[in-house]
């Protein structure tokens, strides 16, 4: 195993924020059904995303909510030449789920130039309300230094030049 010097560049493969599953969403079994700037839908299996009592874990539900709202925000940000970064998640759990899948539906309540906010409703297979969330993402210029990239070239003023994300 090779060690990673934190000063060496991190080589990240191209990633499509609208269609590619992240390693965590793949592990959780989250599937994106549809994405647009104003509306997005995803599903997730209850098992194995449970707490010790066999009920859907609240953290798994929050991950589902933030993930699908962030994809919708990324879709909106792309129209502005920006990227979306999570800013706030507020979730209320109304009931539990013990089997099957849950579905998260994100609907935009604000699509601005610097912030996008969504309400997310999570329901079980029986259409029972499981959780509701509000997710806010900030929209920033797509010209950013990649995470971990501390050795980017400096310009004449000593600032690091940004490397575009793809």
C-alpha cells in the first residue's frame, strides 16, 4: 500500500453529478430515478440501512434527502456554470420503516443564483410519510481547486490558480 503525501495532487476521475452514483450512495443502495433543477426522485432500500432495532436509520434517511436535493441543485447550478455544495439540512422523522424501499421526492422552493433550496418528502411503499427535510445548497463558480490540491501553481501575486472541475 502506498502512502499519500497530503501535498501531492489528488487525481479525481471525471464525475457526472447528475447521473453517476457516489461510492456512498452505491453502498447505501440509493438509485436516482429522475433529476431536473426543480424536481428529483430517488429510492433506497430500508435493509441494510437500519438501526439496531430494525427500523430505517435516521442518518440514512438524511443522506438520501441531501443526496437527491444536491443532485437537483447540481442540475440548476450547471445552467449557471456553477457547482452546488451542501449548506444546510434540517430533517424531521415522522414515522419508521422496517422493510421494502423508501422514496425521496425533492421539490425546489428557491432557485437563485447563489442558493438553491428544496423540500424533500420521504415515503414508504405504503405511501406513509416517513420524513420531511429542507435542504439548502450554495452555488459557487465551477472554477475551483480540486480537494486536496495544495500544490496548484501560484500566479505572480502568490495566489494558487484554480483547476477546473470536470
